[in-house]
């Protein structure tokens, strides 16, 4: 499949932004005790640091759907594409519950398993592998139907029986279950709403087959439409997000309340504004490659490689921070939903940004090497899974 430069550029941008969120998660002073989007306790800078990273997950899932479409069309072999999506999906799900969850917690006992974006993409690929006979436009319409109507599931109470509650949450609701004293399961990315976003991406995939000028027009119009719909529906203030916006202590915080949308699970308004921003990035990146776009696209060409390494790197940096702050190994608590951060540890937001820049710069030569290695070793089939 011929690579689409603007997809690599956009994916690279959101991957760079993603690292900021994970540096904040592991290193910021209040990351373990404060919700950065809680308008009663946050600052504008902290809120926006978290809010901008909301862009990442829906962009990854949407672009995964679009890439699946492009793979399907380029292979001209439904059976081959089905096999690829099925095996790659199962592989991503396996990575999530093993290598990636270990990167989160560094817990060899695996007392906490959270199902996040990689698991959602993997399960979405598995579902897509059985839906390839359905026309892409139909899948796109079904995807938008899920995005628009998923909010109605909040009206249905979660079953009281634990097994049914886990199943319902796995499909529809973000939830955390203590299944035993030594095992906790988190359904942070419920399957159905994220599948909807992937199907939207699959249905949109044909746009990337068009010539660049026509493609840019569609991307800009899509960005304008999505953000306009977000503004109109948000102003109506009755549907599209679990919480309504309200006047706050200042006009700035009222604006923050207006854009404060729910990711867990992804609400209609969250999806509209984030996909709108993503369409804008795709349009901006749909130009002749230059130095900036080539650098950014380097990250976007090796998303799984980057994702795995950046988690282990940031978590290792966190341990280095703790030792520099005078903590010892016995102060580090490895367990359920614990990154190993003891109380009274961490760095301020300005330093978080410094570490983020250092992490992204450190990863660049590694990503460039691996991107070149993949490009020159296309005969090694398993590289397409990493």
C-alpha cells in the first residue's frame, strides 16, 4: 500500500502530543490526586494540557479505520485483508494485556489490566475483518449512527450482577471492577463507541484515494462541518455529553466548561470536536513534504514502535525523578492502579513540558532508524505488525 503522507504527518503530530499526556500522568505533582479537567481545582494551563491530548485516541482509531480501508483496496484480495486484520487485531489485543499493561504498572503479577486504545483498535480490526463484504459507505453510516446515538446507552442502568456489569461495560461504558483482592479490570475504552469511530474512518477512507486538491477541499469541509455541529449542539446544551456547560468564575473558565467534553466513553460532542481538529490537521498536512512534515511523519510511520518505547522510557524517567528527589526503592509501591509514585513526589507543569520535549527528541533517531529499516526490509512480513 502506498503511504499517504498527510496520514503519517497527522498521526505523527498526535503521537507527539500523546507523549505530553503520559509525561503529565507519570510525573506531574498532582497527576495522581487531581482531575486536570475539574474546573473547581484545575488551572487553565493544566486543563488545556490535558484537553489537547484528547485529540489522540479518536485520531488513532479513525486513521486505523481509514488505513484498513486503504489496505483492503490496495490488496484486491478480501481473504488476504481479512486474515491480516484478524491476526493484527488479535496481536494488538495481546500486546495491550501483556507488554503495554506491564509498561503502565511495572507489576510482574499483573494485578491491574486496563483495556485502552490499543485493545480498542485491535478488537475493531477483528470486527472489521468480518465486515469487509459490507460496502464502506454503509459501514461509515453505521459508524456515525453509533457515534450519534451511543449517548442514549447512559439511560440504561448497568446490570447489578457483576458478570453482566462487566460485559455491559466492556461494550458500552467506562468502568473499573475489582474482580478479586489481587486483580482489577478497567474497561476504559468500551468496544461499541470506539468501533463507531473506526467505522467512520473506514467509510471515509476513499477520500484518501482522491487527488490532493480535491482531498484537501473535503478535509477542510469536514473540519468545518464537525466543529460547527459541535458548537451548535453544545449551545443547545441538552444532548451529546454527560455533563452540560455552565457559567463559571470567569469568561475563560466558562469557555473551558463549554469545551469540557467526555472521553470515557467518547461522547458525541467529544468525537465531533476532536475529529474536526483532526480533519484540520489532515488538511494542513496535505502539502508537498518539507523538513517539518518529514520529521513529524517519521513518528507517524512507526506508531506501534513509538507507542511501546515511549511508555517504557517515560516510566523509567519517572523512577529517575523519584531517586533524584530522595526516594528509595522501598518507597515505590507497585500494585493495583499504581505507577509506583509515592506521595509528595513529582514535578511542576513547566518541567513536565521540558521532559516531554526531551522524550520526543530522544525518540526521533530511533523512529527514523526503524522507519528506514521497515522501508528497506519489506520482505520481512512480521514488521507490519510492529
